[in-house]
C-alpha cells in the first residue's frame, strides 16, 4: 500500500509505519495523533529529498563507514545471535539494513557539508544576546538526595521501613543501612541519587526531598515504588549563570539555529520543485 509519492518515489506503508514508531518514541506517545502522523510522513518526504540531493552531489560513503555503523548497531543487542534473530523475526535482509545505514550517512554528510556554520560569532554579539535574555540562563533550584527503598506498598513493607528508620541516628547510619538494606540499585552508592530539579521525581518523593534541610532525613514516604527514607545531601539555589559559563554553549546554539534555518530554506526549495502526493486517508 502506497501512502505517499515524491516524484517517482513511492513511500510504502511499512516504511511509514517504521518512521511513525520512531516518532511516537521521541514524542513519548503510546498511540499516534494527527501531529505524530504528520511528522512521520513529512520526515520521510524530507529524507527522500535530501537523499536525492546528496546522491546528485556525488558524496561518497566508504564501506568502512558503513561497517562501523553496523558494529554500533549490533552493540545495542546482547549478542550477534540476538541481532540475527531480530532480522529473522522482522523478515529484514541485512542488505536492507546496510542500505539504510548508507542513506543515513549520505544525508548526514550532505547536511554537514552544505549547512554547517563555520563563521565565528563576535563576543560582543554573544554578550548582547546574553544580556537581553538573562532569564533564559537562569538555572533551576536543585537538591541532592539519597534514599533507602523498601519495595512494596503493603503493611509488611511499611513496618520494615519503619524499623529501618528507627535505626538511623546519624548520616553514617543512613549510609550504612542504605548500602546494606535498600532495595534500589543505588545501594551501591549508599542510596545516592545525585542532583535533580522539580518534576524529575514522583510527586511525593520530590516534595519531601525539597523540604528537607541539609543531612536531614525523613520518615518513610510512600510512592508507587514502595517506601522511601529520604536524606537531603545538598542544594543548589536558582541563579543566573555567568556569561563565561554559557558563552560557548550559546555560540554553539546560535550556529545550530543558523544551520537549521538554512536547511529549512533548502528543503522548502526542494519541495517547491517536487511533485508530492500524500494519501492522508492511509496514514
């Protein structure tokens, strides 16, 4: 079944389905909506147009480059056998995988060659943008926390968490019990979860962690994962980052935006010359 046609190239439903699956993963969606469907087919169209341009520009991709990417792909699987089973289950020939890799490398190299911005941005311009957008460089308040997790939300789990809590009098007690008794993999770091901002942890856990004082620990806190005894081990207040801290990242961001704008303009030009037909009812 054909879902779209770009000049003489026909986009099959299976190709569209695979692209849609990637879009759903990136958008953190379980089911496709109109935006996801549109994004998937537009990406396929843009990809074909860029691939066509890359081939006409006579960019070369070596076999070594393709093999390197193949190795990277295989490393995502536990073994060579698992990789081969994936190919068998999805009825995909290895030559198709290599062709996709080659096409992706062609597009990447074409974009990098033609739309990278090499011109340096004057320091005065960076300072001007920094001053005009100070709030954009404001960091979020963060806390650092450790926890002791007792898995389960039943009465027995609560009783076990309460017994552990009674044994904690000092930070050293907490660290020792976290290492010996916590059901979380963080037990190998004495329960250390590092720094995090609001919105990164489940609500009950987060509220307690942000309200604790330094090295203060909580009574058992219930979440969907079980009961947590939480200790606040650090805090970073919200501040505006210094110019020197952000100038390199700002420069890279501006170059990336400039590069993306040039690419968008190029794609509009390619689209204006292409014969594109989308069968929206099939998406």
